[in-house]
C-alpha cells in the first residue's frame, strides 16, 4: 500500500520513535509545531477519523491509553493538546489516522 505511515511502520522510512506497543507507534513529527510534537498512529491502516467504526475502534482506544504514557515520557506535566486532522477541510496530508500530541509550551487558544 502506498501509505507513508505504513512505510514508517514497516521500517522502510526512518522515524524517531518515542513509544511503541502491540497496537500503537509514536514518533516525532518531522516538522514540529511545538517543542514536543509527537504523532501517534495505529499499527493497522485506518485512513482517517472518518474511517473509524465499530470493527476498528479498539485501535483508537489503544491510542488514547498510550497518550498519557507518551505525555509522561515527554515530560508534559503542564498539559498538552491532541489533534487529528481529517479530510480536505481538516487539512489532512497523510491518509493514515494519526493524532498529533503537542506540548512543551502554552499553546495558542484558538484552533479554527
Ligand atoms: P496532517 O497534516 O496529515 O495532520 O499531519 C501529517 C504530519 O506528518 C505533518 O505534521 C508532517 O510534518 C508529518 N510528516 C510528514 N511526513 C513525515 C515523515 O516522513 N516523517 C515524520 N516523522 N513526519 C512526517
Ligand atoms: Zn497506512
């Protein structure tokens, strides 16, 4: 499959790993928007938030179980932001579900 993040999961494209378990992989964004900018992805290919359904939603639960662990190892004791961009209007550029975890500074109040 021609998917950038599946290639990262396969080790075909290098990435800076932050966290990994059976279901989830997390790595540093190549173009960080904050002092800490981690991408958290399911090891199964789901195209976007719009592709989540009753059959695959456990992957999302695993991601949200991993996020507090990632926040801990990254030292995000003062909080952080979790974002997923979806589709054209959401400006999603990589079509493999991913959650941005941003922190390490006070983030802008507005998001839209
Ligand atoms: P999106 O715009 O789809 O929400 O987020 C995609 C993110 O992937 C962007 O923040 C972009 O910087 C990041 N990204 C794109 N290509 C690569 C890559 O090859 N390696 C890593 N680590 N991040 C990437
Ligand atoms: Zn993929």
